[in-house]
C-alpha cells in the first residue's frame, strides 16, 4: 500500500470515529423547534417535535427556553458535521477504489 493510500485509510478511520462521537452527542440533544404562543397577553413557550406522524408540543418554562434554543442550535451543527463526514468518506472511498468500498460497506 502506498503512503497516499495509508493516509487516506487513516483519514477514513478518523472520520468514522468522529461520526460515532457526533452520533452519540446527537442522541442527547433536543429535537424540534421552540414556538411562542401568547395567551392572555403573556408569552408561553413550547417545544414542538414529531413523534411518528404526530406533532407533539411540550410546555417549556421560560427560564429553560434559552438553554433549549442553544441545544437545538448545537443539534443543527452536529447534523451538518455528520453530513460533512459522510461526504468526506464517500470521496475517500472513490479515491481508494472499488475494493476498499466493498470491504467497508455498511461500516
């Protein structure tokens, strides 16, 4: 195996490790979006998310809204990073050829 192939394989394995860590982090982050409703002139906040084909709304206390929004923003960042890692692995698979892709299919 050439030095270039070794570097690509190392990068592929690093990308897999990063993806596993990001996936684990993603499991602990909130899903959905924060919605504000005004009832009798007062704002109330709800986390809306899908559960199967149903949209659920959970009340969020005012003091927890900012932390929830930060968690939702972090989730977007993690999802984008996972997509980038997947794109990077596809490029490496193309560069290393069919045999490598067959060996690592589903990994």
